[in-house]
């Protein structure tokens, strides 16, 4: 039988031959990786790098570090090449070791069997010893050695990405704050996060409050698990004696609208098994619904954006939104606002097939009133002024201390106060719009006339800049006046109130304007300025007694007659004193 030392020597020759062939490939690949990592810095990015606030599916929604498409292709090619080289070398080694064994057998017949193997070492151990990397091998080289001993291309690729991440940390000198790991059960979870301390475990398992006339809300603190495809959120109580309870709520600020989608909240009892987490998160989450009366800018703000600010702002962006009955146009139109309320990917709850585990989940949106925030009801004492300043900051508008444009340029003798005139396209429109523009100019205004359709369809970022350039905004009672949120502090809202809707004018726009730090002046038109007079005549109840119409037909009748059938013929002479009051506020 051949000598173990001889076998070791021959195996060493094979290892030397293999290293001589593979070393250039490894060196080239290592160099390519390091050069790409050092000079691009674009391989890893958040899940929202390209379209941050487009709702995403499961595989795109976990906060994680993933390669870009270009980086992924490059590294796929590199590691496929490495894998191919590895397989070729393995095949070559097999032939070579087969030749060594044949040679040993021939010598064994010629030399006899008087040689004995050393008891403490075998040829296989000798070969493995030759294949072990030297002690001074770097961490990157060790990873490549590990790669060369893998036979699964998917694992090769995964470890290649790990190498990218390790290299980035090594060369940047710091770790990323957001990483994703897999635990021993294969559950995706975030790593490097401190324990969650922003809510306290409740004393009971009753996690939902249905007492508010406007909205329902559920707050789950501790172990909450969301199951999007069944529109369910499960709460695993910390006590061992809890009874299972279940609630079904409309997860928006208007719970009386029957078409808002419901979300089921279940508090499990000790006998009910909790669903296994497929992803674990360290941040809180808010589950809420779109739909309802949205697609009207006033309802967009009053029913969703203001309540979402009220519910989410305290988390300072470290909160994830899970939206049921998602409306892609909404997340696109208001992406600037949403991106300042959350820095995480938005999840389309209805399409999410994961069981997501959070330390804190809120189902529903808190709301205080129509386009309003009441500080005494908010633990953080938020106000509508806070909301307006938040919106202005999100759109990059002038800082709070900057005055309205007319005051900011007071040294310009030719400077005129600038007013935006919003002319509605269908109802409550100014029939004599051209005459109104002339009258405003006669009073000394520079007029920026926009159609209601433009405020709905144009880029909100651009439109916010346009409103910010104005000292006042003027329009008939309607959604267009909601754009006052983009005015600077001290800006003026000139509110033209159609016949028969005086009772709702202040609550919808007057009070919100004042709460936002703006000036509000309203003008109630006379019957002569309403097109309803021509249709119904002086003796009709619609003209003589709008209150009786509202009492008998309710808000539906008000909407049908006074909101939908009425246009305005503005009397600029009668309207003049209101404009002078607005000018006084501006100057």
C-alpha cells in the first residue's frame, strides 16, 4: 500500500495545481467586487428607492437591503462564472485524483506491502489540510472559499450578496441601521433594532374603542399580527386568562359610510393558536382604509390626511402604513405628504399574503371634526396650524417666519397683492367670471385665475408652489378652497357663500382657516346673485326659506338644490367692502 506521506505529497501537488489555476479567477473576481462596491455605492437601496409610495406586494414590502437591477445582473454574472470555474476544477481534480489512485495501485504491486499508514492522519485528511486557507486569509477570501465549496447556485448568489453587504460595511466603517435577518425558523425579521417602548401593554384585552360617534379605533400593543388577504389583525394577549374577542370596524374617519371596507380585529384566547409570523418588524403599523368620499380634495384632507397626521405624526416617520381598499391615484397624488409621515414602504393590505408581526398596531384613524384638530383631544397637543406647517414643509414651501409675498416685497412700489381666483367647473361657478376678474383688478389685485379641474388634475407639488406665491385665495364654497393649506401664515381666504348654505360655511372653511393661522372673510350672496332665483322665483320656499328646505329634506335636499343646481352672478359693487377688508388683512 502507498505511503500516506506520498499520498499527501501527491495531493499537495494536486492542490498546488488547483490553486495555480483558480487563483487568477479568484483574484479577478475579488478585485471586480471591490471595485464595484467602492465606486458605485448603488447596489443596495431601500424598498422605496424608485417608487417609494406605490403600494407594494409581499416580496417588495419588507424593509430590507436589496441590490439594484443593474448590480444584481453584474453580480449574478460574476458568481455564475465563479461557480462554473469551481465545477470545472472539481471535475479536473476528480480525474487527477483518479490518476493518483491508479498510480498508487501500480506501485503497490511493485514495491510490496511493507509500508504502514501513519495512525494519526489519512490521505483524505491530508487533502483537506491542503485545501484549508492559510491563517492570514482575509474575511472576503474566506467567503470566497466558502463559495467554492457550495454546489447550489442560489446559495452562491445569496452569499455573494452577503459579501457585498460586508464589503460596504468594511469600507464605509459603519453598519446600516436597517438590516434583515432570518431566524432559525426562516422568519424574516429586522436586525439591530432597539426594543419597542412607545406603547404600554393594556391592563385588559379590550383593544378597540367604538364609543366615538365619528370613528372607531383599535390599538394593539405587544404582539399584533396582520393578515392582509383576510383583512384581519390578531392580538396575542400577554395574559394567560384572556377571553377571545372580535371587532369589525371601518378603518377610516367616517364609520357611518357603509361602503368603507371593514377590518376584523381579533383578540385570541389561550386555546387559540396564533398564526406563525412570516415577517417581524420593529416599527409600529397603522391599518386604514381609502375610498369613502375621497376623490374630492376636501374629503381627501378632512377624512384621510388630517386624521392620518393626527394618528401617525407622533412616530416621526418610523411607522408603516397598511392600506385596505387602496386607491393608487391617492398614494400617487399625495406621495409628498405620505413620504413625510412614513419612511417605510406602503403595503397594499388586500394583496399582502404575509403574516406580519408588529409590536404596536393601530387600526383606524383618529378624527376630531371636519377639517379640524382639537388640541385638548390630542395627547401631543397637535393643532391645525401644526398640520398646515407640516404640509408646507413637506412641499418645500417658505419657512413659517417668511411673510406673505406682498409683505415680503413691500419695498417694490409696483407690487400688488396677489389673489388666486378658483372658478368651479360645474356647479357654484361664477357665471360672470370675466367681470369678477376685472373687478378684482380694479381693487388693485393681481389675479391668478385657475379652474377647479386644474386643481384636481395638475401636479400638487406645482400647484402648492403657485398657491404659496399668492397672498389670498378666493372661491365659492367648495373643495377648491381646501388649497388654503398651502398659503403662508397671515394669508387670506375670501369665501363666497352661495344662497342656502350659510349654516355650513364657517364649520367647513371659516374655522379651519382661523385654526391654521389664516384670515377668513366670507360673503353671503343675495338671492339676486343666485341662478336659483330665475329657476324658482321669489315666492318659492327655496328662495324665501332655505332653513325650511333643510328641515324637511335634510342635507340630501341641501345638496340636491343649493349645492348642485346653483351658480353665482357676483355683484362686485355689493362685494366691494369684503375685498377692502381682505386688503386690510394683507397690508
